[in-house]
């Protein structure tokens, strides 16, 4: 138990400074199509984008078109901004004071690679994936939604979860928004808690919207429900791993 507890201790953030390390981690975000949250200093609105190119030869990178697009004018005017992405539970973040070049077609933004990237492995937030055959029903509702959205839970950690919705619901949701009522039908009963929308992406090819939410002001009771469910999934995953050895 002590050994596994030691593994669960959050790791301190590392600061990556070599171009090789920085480019490698940006490529991870690009190849996994991990969404980025972009915020501008002294502005509260959040914007979403993706890394769509990393060029070590020119030390440049390209961001995809921002959502909502009105963030583009802040980029174009050279306002400093912060970028945050998550890859397999690792937080990858950096700040930029560089003015980016707006590319008309396809709409995107070119700029230099960051000189420093914060790499933070959050071991305490083990993310447990659910088997496709046993995905859990979820519902998101609140004052900012005219009708509740119903979808499926794809994976969960102590701090948040990834969701799937049929069709394009991206126009109905807003990054950074807190939704007061998130309900997940866990095997041992419903859990209800507010959540903050952190990531949102509509995959046109499969007509599915993926969302990442962070649990917000969770009660102790709900925290224990989530921890119990994550532990149950971990135990199942370990059992299947052992079965695969034979």
C-alpha cells in the first residue's frame, strides 16, 4: 500500500528549456489532437485551439483557428497569452509574448516555439478509462443550458472526466463555464456535482462531440463516490492486465 501511495504523490512541475524537449512535447499535443486552452492576460474569456504543426528546423509552430474566433484579434495585436493543454494526465503549459502571424487559408496562426514549457505529471489524478461496452450515462444541466445534454462517460479521475455526446453540441456549451448539475449514473448510485467545461471538440467525421470537465466545488460525499469508482476501475484494469499475462 505504501509503495502505491508513493506513486500517487503529485510530482513537482518540471520546466523544459531545450528546443528538443519542447518540440517533442508540442508534437505529443499535436499528434493526439489534445485541445489547448488559451487565455490572455487581464482578460477572463477562454479560447480553444490545437497545435497543427511543429517545425524544429525553423523553430516555429502553428495553432489552428481559435474558438471563439474573436480571440484572433488579441493574438494579431500581440497581446501576451498563456497556453494550457493536457496529455494523458500531464499538464503542458507555456506563456508567449510574441506576436503571431495570421494565415488566411486554412485559418491558422504561426509563431516561434516557446522558450520554456512547464511539464507537470499529476500522478494523484489517475485517469481510469471505461470499457466501451460499459460506458456510463451522464447528464449536464444548469442555468446556461436551455435543455440538459445527455451523453456517455469515457474516462474519469479524481479531478474530472471526459464525456461523449452524439452530434454537434459545441454551439450550446461555452469553455470555462460552470454547469451546476452534472449527473453520472455510477454502478452504486447517481453522483451529482457542478463541473467546469475545460475542453470541447466536435469530430465531424464521426458526428460526435467530446468534452472534458473538471469537478467544481465537490462535496466530501461526492469526492468519496468518485474515488470509490476510480479505485474500482483501477482494480478491474489490474485484473485484466494479469489475465493478459497468461
